[in-house]
C-alpha cells in the first residue's frame, strides 16, 4: 500500500479543485478570502497548517458549509 496523502495535502487539493471549479485564479480567490496569495499557494500545496478561522473563510468564500468543504478528506 502506498503512502497515505497527508491531510494538509488533501485539503489543499480540495481547495484548489473547488477554486478552479469557480473559475477563480489563486490571486482572485485569495483576495475574496481576505488572505495573501502566497499564503493561499501554501495551503494548496499542503504546506500550511491553517487556523480554523481561515478554513471557515475559505468555506464561506466558496458558499459552502465546513462539512461540505471537508467532504472526501
């Protein structure tokens, strides 16, 4: 069995997938969230262990619940 993908990487992949589905660039999405683009890049690459408040900001920007954002992780 292969190495399990880290939760931070899975979360970052989920955010990237949802952001792209909305047709937003990383920069535009970060601005809508009120976060820095480089911070958003770190999230999407699984490099950031972000605070629950920032996860909530991302969910609200995507107009979804936290549970919907976390679906499949």
